[in-house]
C-alpha cells in the first residue's frame, strides 16, 4: 500500500498536457469613421491583443462602407458559421450590429472605438483596446433582453424629446469634427429651447398623461423606484424602465456639465434632479403632442407615436466577469422575488 501511494504521488506531480481551446470563428466588424480616424492603428492593436489573449480566435475583418453595412454583415455571419461577431465602434455601430444578431445564437463582443461609447462605459468595458480584448477572451457570455421600438431593436436605451432632437441635429460630420465635445456644445446652446410635449400612454388598461421634455425607455440603463441606477442588473429582467423627465433644474444642469467635464457621459445618473417619474413595463405605446423625434442607442429612427416592447433573452453578449459574491446575491434576490410572486 505504501508503494502504491508513492507511485501515485509521483504521477500527480507530473506536468499535465495543456488542453488547447477549440478554434472559434470570429468576425470583427469595424466602422472606419470610429475613433476619429485612427482605425489603422486600432486594427493593429486589436490583432496584437487578440493574438495575445485569445489565440484560438480565427478572426476575419470587415470594414463598413455605408449606413446599413454593419447590420447586413452581422446577419450574414449567421449563415457563414461565425460564433462571435465583434463590433468595433461607438454606440451607433453596436446598435447596427445588434439589428443583425437579434434572436440568433451568435455572441456579440464589443471594442469601444467611437466618439460616443456610453453603452461600453455603462457595462464597464474600457476604451483601452488591450483591456477590451482581454474581456473578449475572459469575460462571461450572458443572454440578455433587447428593447424594440417599432421594428428597431435597441440594447441600451431609447428616448424621445429634447435629447433625440439633439441626436438628430448632430450630423456624423459634426461629431467627427468636434468629437464628444459636440454633444456638450449643442446641449448648452439649446438649454433655453427646451420643448415640452404632452405624453400619453396606456399602462395596464389605465390611460396616463404626463408633461415631459425627455422620455427614456431603458433596457440596460434604468432606474428603480428610488431612482437609483440598476444598470446591468436590469438587462435581463424582462422589463423596460420608462422614465419621464418632467422638470429641468439648475442643479441638474450644473451636475450634468460637471459629469461631462469629468468625462462621465452618463447624464441620466442624476435623474433625481430632473423631476423623473418611473414606470416598469413589458409593452407600451407612446403618443405625444406635438410629435417628437425618437432615438435608439444614439440613432434617430423616426417620430412618435411608437410602440416599445421587451424581447426577453434575445441576444448573447460578452460582458466583464462578475464577482461570485455579486452573482450569488443576484440569484438570491431573484429567488426571493419569485417567492413573493407566488
């Protein structure tokens, strides 16, 4: 018996063969206008970092040439057998890719390169290319909800009113020339031109009328009843968060400007200073008088009226890995919620 244990201990000390990861077919879709014209340098860095962190990725690169290319290419990836599609660009590029990947098994990865990268900031994917690629290799794949405005999907948030008007006025040329400063400049110049609309919608058979200058429909950017950000914890909860901004305040404007100057472009996190009213829904038809512009993830798609719906578990996405304690806490909360419903 002693000899057996001795041989066993020697065997356990022997180096074990490293198991190679299976090759994954990956398509990298890039918006050439992203990153203020520094795409060539970015592509070299992406190649280098992916080779370092994910040598099992077999990467094909596609550059968009015109509006709509990204969604078409993403959709074609399904038939071409790709397992992962990486969107390298800003919020608009990610939104386009989502249109092609919605309700498919393909996994979305994100490398923030654009002028506006609010969603990447929201889910804590850094603008540093090397670190973003590291997340692509080591992050967790989650199946998340998508919002839908008419026939247009959105991953992060949709809105209507003053900020959608701002998105419409900001042409791609202006954004390219002024960068993220363009949003700040346009917003400040329109403070005295804020327009209110009479918002009307049906909530569980009850007609509600409110006066608002911005209406936000959040999927990943949302608020609970106490107006605290829940963010990623709400991206797979099966609900949309409807928030009506009813009262702009001087303090709210000042805090928004300070957030901007501090390079935190998540203005909605100061919602308590804007007289926000909050509703949670699965489906909602919103009308307004007068009609106002509607944007999804930063891209203007039309005017009100618009019907918004939640599409549960519609997209797989690579997100930064969460600490085990947080995952366990979320699971416990959901079990408790289920118990309450029963």
